[in-house]
């Protein structure tokens, strides 16, 4: 078991190094050529992000969804040895003290890479393209990583290291500014029930207390905005939806939500 963890750690470190090299390449100048808006979809675990994203996908041909890179987290490999990695997300939940820093570091890097990519080819000729990101660097740093530290899952030195290199990257990279955030607000008990119903194996040991801690941080960041953030992540407009209720089978509620989203991204709603 220890050998497997050691191999997984080395593989993860190799992937992080590769991502850092990518970010320091000529891609840093890509922001001059990127057009369109970048909107974040934020919310607690099982708040309804996946469901909301499916509704967004069906709303407009000029909208593109960028989901969380869960596939990367659950299948850590490298080119030389595809069997050398593992499911980092499961390792994190199975031994959260051991893997908090490693997982949060890789989550930040993998999300950063997605957020810096340009528009997909299908939107290259779109007049008003919008990219919707399932979570962003904001929640990575100020909710999930911060919660790990405050819960004693990261040591002081790990937290200081994490803050140091994430601050450097945020300051050095100029194409990370979001045009807006859509916050899906849901009671942690509702999230817990939904999480149990969907039955993802990586989440089987997630407690309602953990979800409550995350909820409080989501509220502080996106509702009361009482958390001081990096300059590159500040002063972003926020649209909030109450997602305690089931909006999937409620066409009136879905239509009203989409009208607000269309207005939020400055696109005129279609007449129906």
C-alpha cells in the first residue's frame, strides 16, 4: 500500500510539473486573442451544478460548458506508465490528511489549465460566445483548500506553500479574470441528501458536517463577500439562485432561471 501511494505521489508530482511548464510556455500570451465571456458556476457539492449545466447546454448554441476535470483527478497517469497513477480523488477522501495538499494542488493546476484555454473550434465564429466553467480557482483556493487548512488537514507549511505559489500564478497570469459568477445556493442538508442519492463512490464517506463547512465558506465568498481575495479574482458580478427546490421538473422555474442567465451574460432572451 505504501509503495502504491509513493508511486501515485511521484506520478502526481510529475503531472504538476508538466502543468507548470505548460503554463509558463507561450500560452501566456493567448489572452490577447481570446474573445467571449467566461462565467463560473459555483456551489457546494451536490448543489445542482451538473443539472444546471445540462440546462445551459440546451439553451444556446454559442454557449460552451467546461466541466470540472474529474476524469483527470480519478485517473492519474503519465505517458511512460499509464498504470503508475491512480484515483487521486478517491485517495483524498480515503485518507484526507495524507492527500489534502497533493489533491488541492493538482485540482488548482488542472482547473487553471482549463480556464486559460481558448474557445473551442465550434465557437470560433460565434458572435457572442460564452464559456461556463464548473467551479474555478476562486472556490479551489478560498473554499476547498482553505477548509482543508482550517480543519487541520494541511499543515502550516503546506498552507503557506500553497498560498505562495497560487498567489504567484494569479499575479503572473493575465487571462484569468472572470466576467461573472453564478452561485447555486443550497442548504447543506439538501446537498447531503442529493449526494447520497447519486451514489458516487468517491463521496461515500463525505459527512454533512463537511458540507456545512463548505456551505459557510461559499456563503462568505459569494453571498456576504466577507472573504478578501486576490485582486485578479475580485469585483466580479454574482448571480445567485436558490437551489433547495427541484428545478429539473419545473419548466416555469427553469425558464425564469434561463432568462436571468441570459440577462446576466447580456444576451437578449428569445421570445416564447
